[in-house]
């Protein structure tokens, strides 16, 4: 049980990092197009990871 929750946590962290990196590579105009600002990237990435990996 503990091992599986650790694996899920690591997978979520890796996914969130990947999403955040992709978003940080966008310019401000592209971020405006999708409706987020730079200061929201970390929160958006974490939420995406929680929603994607159960």
C-alpha cells in the first residue's frame, strides 16, 4: 500500500513537471490564448497531474 502510493506520487510529480516545462516554454501570448498566466503554471500543472493520474 505504501509503495503504491509512493509510486503514484512520483508519477504525479513527473507528470506535473512535464506539463509545467511545456507551459514555461510558451510565450506570454500563447499562455493568454489558453487563459493562464505565468504565475498559475505550477498550480495548473499540479491539477493536471492529479486529474490524469489516479
